[in-house]
C-alpha cells in the first residue's frame, strides 16, 4: 500500500511540475493582419491577458483584443467563454493526438464547429519543449456547422498560430498573417520571425 501511495505521489508531483499555466496575466500575443482594403499593408493586432476575474464561479482571465473574451485552463485543456450560451467551451486540448477531433460550440444556435489533429510534433521554445498540433478545420456545411474555425497549428502554452480565438469562416478577411510574437512571465519572449518588430506596421 505504501509503495502504491509513493508511486501516486511521484506521478502527481511530475504532472504538477510540468503543468503550464495558460495566458498568465500580462501575456501578449502579436498577430499580423492585412486589411482587404489595403492589401499591401501589414498591421499588428495585440491580444493581452489583462487581469484575473471570476465568471460563472470559475477563476479565469479577462482578455483584450479582437474577439476578446474570458479564458481559463485546466491541465492541458483551454476553455473560452461563450457569450451566447453563458458557459465555457473547450477550444484547445493538448492531450489530443493525430487523428483526434475537437468539437466546440461557438454560436447562439445548435451548430457545432470542429478541427482535426493532422499530426503532432515537438518544438523547443526558450529551452522549453512544447507540443505542436497541426490541424485542419472541418468545412462549413448546409446545417450551419463549422462556421467558426481554427487552422494552421496550435502551440502548447501559447495557442493557435493564426489567431488565439476562433474566427468566423466566412469573414473577409480573417486575421490572416500569423503569430508574430508571444511573451509571458513563464515562457519568456518568443519571436516567430515573421517580423523583426512585433508591433510594427509594414
């Protein structure tokens, strides 16, 4: 019995020591955006985790930026607040493997959106090993499903490389230039190399 308890203790300690807090207060994401009316212009969009708060009795973070929302994480899963249904929905799950599908509700009706994990690999960011999920959105259909999309890849502890939140599939344009930079107190500063200055307008 003591041996089993000791093993359980070590497993629990390992999982806790490797848990990554998502969107710590002060975290910043810079994404590139090209407006349809200015096709040669490349702007920066900032998303920021601005404060701790409580929504529906859940400790979460208030976010700023386009499509700003409330967000919290539990283990390797990240949840965003859906204003339409007044509840949190899971948008990232870094326990998922290639071939798995993540479904989420992000509208005010019965429609469901989803993306498929195509493949998984690992990347070192500031000497921290992060899981990368390459994904494909399921396409919109006549039933109104899959109208909110993620595409590209998800980075553990950071989020999607195209935009942190789901985007409306028929929007013109999507936030379409990709993640420029990310910074927080845990991972540190990470520049993807898209631009040399995170908040520059080109």
